[in-house]
């Protein structure tokens, strides 16, 4: 039987993989730039991967300073985008 992953788990996995850190370090309160020492350019890959994974578009104006977002805030953003996509159907 395959494991069903929540959206939050998937976001954490994508962030960990694209930043190159162990998943155990990526918690909702984690700030990738300060806690994981990722620079703002290293957040471009996870953002693009999140767009691909969830078939959403994250506009720059929605995350004017995406580098300061916590992983929990990234999760909330993706949840809002996915919900809006489903509501538009």
C-alpha cells in the first residue's frame, strides 16, 4: 500500500531536497535563510518545484520577501493557491 502524504509533508520534502538538507531539519517554524543557511537564490528552486508539484503559480508580489518566510508560511501559501485552484473549477 502506498503512503498518502499530506500537502505539508510534500512541501517540507520539496524544501529539504531542493535546499539540500535533511528532512528532519525542515519544520514549520524553520526559516530556510536563517535556520538552514539558504540564500535567497537557493529558494528559487523549491518555489519552482512547488509550482510544478501542485500545478500552481506563485507570483513574486505574493512573496515580496520569500526569503524571510517560514516553512509553515510556505505551506499556508501553497494551501491557499491549491484551494483557489480547486474553487475556480
